[in-house]
C-alpha cells in the first residue's frame, strides 16, 4: 500500500505518521453520553470540537437515492485511459478540513478529479466551503464523539431551490498495536422541494490536527498520491435492505433529541431545545422508505415526503448510529441522533 501523502504527517513538521491498517469495526458503547448545554464555548462544544476538528482524507461516492447503487463518475472528469482499460470509477478522493471556532465549524471539502498515475503537482478538484452549527446561545445538534447534524431550519418556499443537509457519524477503529485516528461517515443530501437530487457519502479518516492548530497559514492542496480507502469496493447495496424495526429498538440509546422551542435565534431560525430521552420517537420511517447503500457498514438513507407536508430525512450506519430530521409545514420540528 502506498504511503500516506499528507504534509501534515511530514516528520519535518514533527507530526505523527498514522497507520492506515484497518481492523474490524468495533461498535462504540456511547449510550452513556449526555448532552446538556451545547452552545459554543460549553463543555459539550469543546468535547465535540476536539473530536470533529482535523485534517481528513478519504473517498466520496454518490448513490442513486432510490436503488442505493453507487453511481459512476461523470465521463467529463474521468481520464480516457480508464475507459480504454474498461475501468468504471465510482469514488473520488476526498480531502477535508474541519475547523471549529467561535463561529461554528468550518467544513472545507475538496473532491479530487481522478488522474492516471501520481500527479501531486497537477491536481484538479471541486471545492465546497461551508460553516455550519453557527450562532451562540442555542442548542447545537452535536455529540461529544464528533457526530453532528446540520441543515436549514426553514425549508425554502421555492420548490426548485436546492438545499444541502449534512450529518456525520463517527466509526471507531483500533488495532492490536495502537488506536487509529477516528473515521467518520458524512452523509450529504442534496434536495429540492420536489425530491432528492442525490445522496453522497464521504468515508474519511483524520490524519492530523487541523491546519490552524498545526500553525499552517492555509490548507495544503489535495494530491492524487494519497493512500487508498478500500472499503467502497462493493458497489451494490445489500439485497435484504434495512431493518427498520431493529433501528427502532435503538431508541434506548438515543443520546440527543432536539425539538422546536419558542422564539428565534439571531439568524431568524427556530430555536432548538434539548429534550429528555423519554420524549424521543423511534426510527421515523418504515423499511419501504429506507434505502440500503452499496459499501461497508450497512449504510442507509431515507427521504420521505408525506401528504400532510411533512418531510423526513434519515441517514446512518446500522451498526453505529443514525441521524434524522423532521420538517412540518416547512419548519424543522425535531432532530434525533443515535449512537450505539
């Protein structure tokens, strides 16, 4: 396996080199996690920021929202050599920067165009730069293990306006020799008022502290020479789908449930209030609305518009947790975050 290309792991900067070896996934016992005060500056925010911040490398795959099959990359970004060799690409290398601050957490995500060979000095990429979980004195939908849920609180009135909802679910790995850096799955739903345009999942591993903590002026550019992230090899979703009943029994492990409170925050959004777990609903969808995604850890998602103008969005990993958002008449009603 090629060595990890991350200047953050360069010995000249005195940062550790992390192994890329994988062990079997180990379910984290996070049922005892509790979230009380989660605004910026709170103990919960500091714990979350410590886990979520960092430089990440991994792979991104877009899935058909109806079948769950991995979608091939657009021909316009795939080199001719791959087609000549009969190779179909479904994943793109992801280079991400998560930086927590007094303004929320910045997610700078760069998806690399595939290249033939190692072209570290001639890399092209698409970039998105978002700051989420913004604002003070409001409940942040976060967990101390680095999980979060981010998205609009009021749906656009224009049915054609695109909206991006994003959540992250950590996965714990370890080896017999030493623990590895955290791995997380980021689910990104691109929707409009008429349905799901696509669902994208980024499986990424933290390779170093964020660039600001490393005393660098700016993020380093991605490279096509990073070590591969091999888990996306299976393209087809599991034939047995998703067991919604099994997910519903996980309500006893829910570590965060936010519902709408009175008033608005400084951004004009409904205030979210943390509720006791006895108020938590079970998994909001039946199996017919949950779609298993191709790849590891039994990833799944679901987006369901009901006749009463209610929207449910859910995503997760069967063995690690799930996040759901519910909108009623265009306003966010609650968010559930479950850690197994």
